[in-house]
């Protein structure tokens, strides 16, 4: 009888230890929070954002979850075309503008100096760091007054007129140097005009087919 009691007692203690060990393992999973587990844990202030380890939470109030998914970013169409490279072009397209400078400024500066190792400044008077910082936020600004233009020699990035050749402007800023005349063979994309006339009513562009 005593033997049976001892066996029962040992079995109970074993089960208790097993339960305690499982509980500790579960606790470790909760403690070891990550910034990609889809859970608000650790010291995060939002789901997988904020706190001491994760990226800051987006304070804009915009929510890109659910039905709508951001697939493209094209405030300034030439930016990702010129600076986009394999490995981050798609990521750039789905990054909200408020996070772009942190994510892509240094990448764009490196790409700028790769495209033109002799780059010092451009016609806007911007060195490599300032130029890549300006371009890294892919937002098409709109001036409340004055001319709407990508660049007309006086106004800068106050919008974009449909007829403006933004590719040539971007190429000149990369290769043209301080007065815009350096590397003339690299400052023109060879496309002198649009293949169809713009209309006078919205959406202004010709049908794609």
C-alpha cells in the first residue's frame, strides 16, 4: 500500500514539474517579443511598432490594412525609375512617405554617387546629401501661389505641369553639374515629346490603348 502511495506521489510531482516547465516556456515566448509577430507586446506602443526596439508607429492616422493595400508610390515618377534598384524598388513603392527618408536617403545618396562619381553639386546648389534627402520623400508638393512646376529655373518642386519633361530635369540634376552643362550626352533621355496630345479635361491623359 505504501509503495502505491509513493508511486502516486511521484507521479503527481512529475506532472507538477512538467506543468511548471511548460508554463515557463510559454512565458518566455511572451517575453521574447519581436517587431514582426503581429502582436502588441513588450514595450511596443502599437502592434509591432514603437517602444525601444521597433520602428516608431505611424502617427498620421492613416491605416493601410484591410481592404486597401498600397502597391505603388509615384508622387515624382522619375525618382524610383532613376534611383530604384533591385532589392528595394518594390519596398519603396509600399512605404508611406513619413518613413521614406529614414529608409532610403542613404541608399539614394550611394546610388547618386554611383551614377556620377564626380558629383559635387547641381543647378539647385544641392550636394549629394541634401539632394538625396530632398528626393527621398516621394511627395508631390503643390504651391498655393505661383507657378506649378517641377523646376523652371526659379521655382522648385511646386508641383508638376503635364508637359514638363521630368526625366530630363532629373538627369540634368544628376549629371549636369553646378551649371547644368556637364555631361551633355547624359542629360537628355532622347524623348522630345509625348506620343499623344493632352486633353483639356480630366484626366487629361490619353487612354492607354
